[in-house]
C-alpha cells in the first residue's frame, strides 16, 4: 500500500520544508516556525477528512476512463487542484470582489492577510451557493438513476430511484432548496446565494452536456477515428472531475481561514491533503476496491449529499469543519462495514472451487501460498 503514497510523502516533505522556511521568515522564532508547521499539518489532515468521499467518487469515474486520460487527470489534475484551487482561485475571488488587478491581489495576500481574509470570507455566500448546488446535483443524480438496481439503504434509495423517471426532478429539488434557504438570510445576500446556486446548476448541466457531446459511440470508428472519439470522451470526464474537485475544495479553502489567514500557509496545508486524496484515488482504482466493497460508492454519495446540505445551510448557520469531516467519514465507514457484511453473507452461500481456494487472512485477503 505504501507504494501509492510515495509521491504524496515526498510532496509532504517538500511542503513542510517550505513551511519551515516561511515560518522562520514570518515569525523569526523557533516556536513560531513550529506553529506554522503544525497548522500546515492540521490543514492537510482536514483536507483529507473532508475529501475522502471525493476520492471515492473520482475513482468511480476514473475506472471507466481511457488510461491516457487517467494519467492526465492524476498529473495535470493535481496541478490544477493544488495550484489552481488553493492559490489562484482565492486570489481571483479577492481580485473580483475588491476590483483589484491579480498582481494587487497577490500583494494584498502577502502584505495584508487580515484584509485578504475578510474579502475571501465575505464571498462565502456566493461560493456556498455555487458549490452546494453543484454537489447536490452530483449526489441526487446518483440516487435518482432509474437504472440503479443496487441499494445500500433500500427504504431511502428505492423511492428516489422511482422519482428518477421524472425529467428534471433533481434540478427542481435543488431550486426549491435554494429558494427555501434564501428566505433565511438577508435580501441582498439571498440574491447572491440564489444566483450563485443557479450558476452551479448551469455548470453541472454544461459539464454533462459536454460529456454527452464528446462521448464515444458504441461500435464507433476504428483506428485513428476511434482514438479521437476516446480522447474526446476522456476530455468530458476530465472536465467533470475538475469541476467536481473544485466544488469539494470550496469549503476547505474557506474553512482554512479558521486556522490561518496566510494564503501560502493555507496552500501548503491543503496541497498536502490534495496529494493524499489523489493517492487514495489511484489506490482505489488499481485495487478494484469499489468492486470489492460495493457500498463504498453509496456511502460516498451520501457524504456528498450531506456536504452539499452543509454548504448551503452554512450561509445561515455556523457549522464546524470537524462536523463536516466526521459526517463524511461516518458514511464511508458505515458503507465499508455494510460491504464487508454483504461479502461475508454472499460467501456463506457460494461454495469455493478447490482450485481457486487459498488461505484467507484476518483482513479478508486471499493469501498467496
């Protein structure tokens, strides 16, 4: 298992070295430097706890992607995730909100972190509306699929599967949620919240439309033509994963200001977490974990629904990041336990062929003789 995390561990060592240099430069003391290192480590753990469900969902998409596009997502995607979402995105928010040039936004982050934090947290309503609406669509689309025949919590999932036959029901649910929550906040914020939520819906529909247009037709052309259609299909999935990853990152970027208002400290901590999430994604795909534990996917989408609800409600209620992380981890953990029990129950009713039988270890793995 360690082989999947070698790159992440090396990246962590580099980030901690940069954090030590930054802490020494900012504070000029050993205790201050150790404080910065501690914050970076905590942010990394926070990002992993908030984004484990992201790794599972990424794996469900990646396992059906062309290997070339899998590699591109795991290379280009990590650059976009670490550099784009953790550094460029907050700077763009500040530049747009304060009507500054990008270079002035960078200067503000470096010289006046208090003002920078105030501006970025002031954009919380719009960010929550967009990210919450997009993630709600991702989660609802999974449960409203009328072709879905595998259920973890049947009494909840079966009725939603039936509703999936109604066109546009997911969009209707999200719009009603946006409208209801907007009634709980000030009118000027309500307009920003609803508008951002609508743009989140549009982003989801647009990414889906691009994926449909670029999707490879079954029994399509062979040779060079087939390679082109596969590349196009991979591009659609790549764009979907990038927007999904961005939506997962919103709450982490905003919540990080509870620990530090320094852009570079936040970027180092969240970057470490993003790298470990990528490593988990690769491990899940390579090991076929989602096939071995069938309810993990369900748990991840329950966690997405919970995260979407928390993001939307956060414009009115203060919800600690710890609660968000524990809810996501709880769903994943329960889904894992349910998968193990289901596998054991299935194994009790299926005889094992003698030529395929091998000793089974304490973790349920077949040991090699």
